[in-house]
């Protein structure tokens, strides 16, 4: 028996705006409101407003919260400053990636772990199972937050119209408590679009009022509501990995080219240390397939699972692919054999329904914003 999808606090708002809704990780979420290309371009050139309330918030508190998180995750959480955030991962004992996460330090002994929607329960279960022996508590706060995001070059101007928080002093990957349009919020300078922007964690009962206030403040700046479809093309252009595509339990952080997030130098043991030490050594001596960018010479769009080919042989696999509104061509991320990973490597194609379409190998990201 299938269960009904969960609804965010903004469900009625999305429907009133005519959003096309879709099931995503058990949530009914807006896929697009009108044109996903227009939504994508709005974020690149002006601003977009997103509902990300499907993300999973887990609070960790207690005198040993930092030590516990440094044990449970691959990063060194003890070095995260108050009010700062860090990108990290949680892995299995064998080093396989369970999820990529952002950890916010909210206070001296309080942290918020934000997991991907589809993995929130897995991460919660893993943290709960690893906390034994630490003076720390793991709390499921998924129902305590709605999450709105304002992304794009106009986002600072829009936010300044609705808050007196010190946005100029708010660095990338930092968060501060403040009031936005009269609503208490954790204001984080984070995002998944490749643009400057803010993510606002608020109580669900305040979500509609905040959405309306941001819509009004953003109108003179060209802000429009944006769905998950353009969020995917934005993150793809920015070379940002998506769990289930570029990241899976079959890959370690080193396989994914993200070995930098693993901090072997931190004090004490951590889950996966032994397996990741071996993975790091393997990556040095026998490089795994590398994640690269592919840009189409033609118009056919590659999709996840399509084979990457060269000299009539399979040399890799596409993990994400879509038309790029910014480049005006189809693009993809793919894991390919190290011998074919250098930008400009010739003779590389993607097998699209039996035809080997030519693709250019490029360095990631495809798009980088001007600072």
C-alpha cells in the first residue's frame, strides 16, 4: 500500500501559483511553475525563490556533540566555528557514501545536520546508532523547520529589504539567527545553484508569510518562484554532485573526487577511517574513474546511466545530463577512466540509443559565477 506524499507548509501556495507538482523522496514538491528555462535564467541573472522544506534537519546537542559528530562523520566538526557551516559526508564502515551533508554550528554545544530528503531517515538512523558512549543527543527536527531559499545575484538586495541582519558580514557557508520580514529565522549563506544566495530555516507556520514577503520584496528585482527542475540544471552547471547520481554507497569520497572532505588528521577514530585510508592509497596508486564534464557537439541530451565510449569501448558512465540553458548545449557529468579524463581528450562520445554522439571533455564546473 503506497503512502500519500508529505506536503510542505507551502503546498497551497505552490498550487495557487499553478505549479506542476511531482513526488520527490516522498514529498509533493513543485517541479516548475511555468518555464524551467525561464526559472533557471532568473536565478543566473536576477533571483529565484525555492521551497526546500523537504530537506532533513537533525539537531545534535550536548557537551560532546562536536566529538560525536567528528566520530560519526568524515569531517573535523570540532574546528567549525560558532555560526559557521561545513560541507561533509557520512559513510558506511566500508567507506561507501550514505549522504553528503551540511553541518551548521548553532551554539557552543549545538549543531544542525542537514541531510538530503531521500536520505534523511538513513542519516538519522546512522547518527542515532553511533551516538552511544557520547554525552550527546540526536533529535529529529524535520517537522520543526520549513526551508526557503533566495538564490541569484539580486538575492542580497532582496534580503536587505526584509531584514536588518548583518548580511554584508555573513560569509559563504555561515549562518546567523535573525528576523526576516518579522519572522525568526536562521539565515544561512548557502545554496545549490552556483550563485550567491541565502537559505532561511523557519518554523513551518511562518513559511507562507515569509514566502509572500520575499515575493513582494523581490518583485522589483525580477525574482520568480522556482521549482526542482531548474534547481537540478543549476547545480549541474555548477558541477555540484547529487546523491544517487554522482554519490552512492558504491563510491567512497575518494572515488567521487571529494577526498578533501575526509580529515584523517582529526583526533580519535571515526566511522570508515580504515576503509577510507585504503581508498586514499588506492586513489594515489591506481586512480579510480574521474568525474568530468561533457559538452555535446550536437543536440541530443545524455541521461544518467548512458555509457561513455571511446575507440568502440565503454570508458565510463553518465551520472547526470540535461540541456544547459547557460551554455545553450546539452551537458553531462560522468565518471570516466582516468586515461580519458583530461580536458580536451579527443574521440570521446556518449552512446545515445546506439549512436555514439561526440562530446568534449571539460573540467568542472561548467559555470562559475563572477565574484
